[in-house]
């Protein structure tokens, strides 16, 4: 019934010096869409159908390992990157029927030294067919036998995509950009644009360009361009236009956003307001801008001094030279 893939799934980590304490191999079924070399489960099941899938967990170490398991619905991280690890809650207005509720898995699996074990995941489809795709992942992390962490920076994420009825291009709602606000991203000043994908489809290899133009003085404008974005079904995220050393100028702006994906392209045009208080606060706390501003002031002061000295020299020494002539 099953063909076992020979491809291991890479673990996500923030410490490259650590070594993985366990390995996994998902057993992909013959009816897996896209074949058995994908490295993740991609299934089309009928309403009310039951299915069992498995992941082999291998412990090559000399100590017992407890593997914790969780199921996360796919979300979209800032600037368009699919995130299978986030535990942030998802609004029911965006994802009314999470795919994670169709999967059941034991919360943990204990694997003895030098052995392997199967992790069983049961899928129970809802009675009514859903539209589009449900995207989620089974996350596995290694834990020590006493609860102490063993390389817990590592988390394996095995994707699971459940396919419902096809959503035609005609019935796609298309992305929305409901709000913009000035703020800070990792302590750096930015304009943050909320982006919403209301459709149950992946938007892959997407492109987004945004331009803000001051309605009174078009010289004041801000631009952003993103390519190769990957957006999860029914998800929202931020697109961050980093200000760097630019001064944020208050006023009324025209926003033109152009989005393109394999499914469609769309242009969003709206008016946004940057208040004086917001601009002042951002500029005051924008370290890069303040450094640039101080440098410009120093250069300006130096140039002014040089001009004054030049004028003084010409006035007193230049005039004497003319008198002698």
C-alpha cells in the first residue's frame, strides 16, 4: 500500500553547531499527489474518509529520546514566507475550518537508543467537502527522558496538504491590503502593510510592488519590491517597507500596490495617511535616520564655516590685493 521515501526531512535550527539527535522518514502513500519524492504528504480524500499515514523516527544516539509532536496550520511570515512552525493563533474569520482539526497524533513518542519507531497520524475528513487546500505540518522535536532539552532548537516539519474541490480563477477573492501603519521591525523603522490572502490556495512565486506618493509633494515617496513570495492559504501577514535613513514625512499619500502570481494579478490603489505625531515618533527613534541627520548637520556646518572663511578672506585680503593693483 505504501512506498517509503528515501528522502529525510531537514530540521529547522538556529544553531548550526549542534547535531541532530534523531532522523525521520515520511512514508508516502502510492496515491500521494506528485509522487513519493516530495518529502511531504499531498492527499486528495473524499468527505468522511479515514486514512492513516506514518513517519519513521530513528534514534542513532546512545540514549533514549522522547519526541514531542504538534500539528500546526500553515501561516505566512513577514514579507511572504510559508511558516509551519508558528504557534500564533489564527483568526476564525481567516481560517474558519483549520486542517489541523482533521489530524490526530500522539503528543509524544519514546524511541530507545539505536532503534526506530513509527509515528502514526490519523486523518478524518469532514462530512462536507471543502474548497481549495488545507495546509499544515506535523512538527517533531527531540526531548530528553527527564524533560530536559536535547538539541531542542531542532524541529522537523513534515508538511501535509489536503486537497478539496478546485477553486476556479473566477471564484478567487484575491489578496487584500486593509491597513498600513508606521512602526518598528526588529528595532528598525518601517511602514508595515497588512496583507490578507482570503482564498484557500497557495500563492507561489508571487511578486509585490508598493509605492507611496505624497499627494502634495510627489518628491516625497517610498517604494518596496518583493519577489519569490510564498503565501499560505487563508493567511495574513505583514509586508515591511524598511525606512533605513529616510525621513518619514507626514501627509496624505496615494498607495499603489501591484501583485502578481501564477493565479492572477491585481492592482490596489488607496489613500493612506501618515500623521505628524507618528512621523515625529518614528523619526525620533529611527537610529539610522538620526545618524544620517547628524552627519548631514556636521557636513552642513563645516561647509558653512568654509563659506564664511572664504567670504572673510575675500573681503579683507581680496580687496587689499585690488587696492595694491
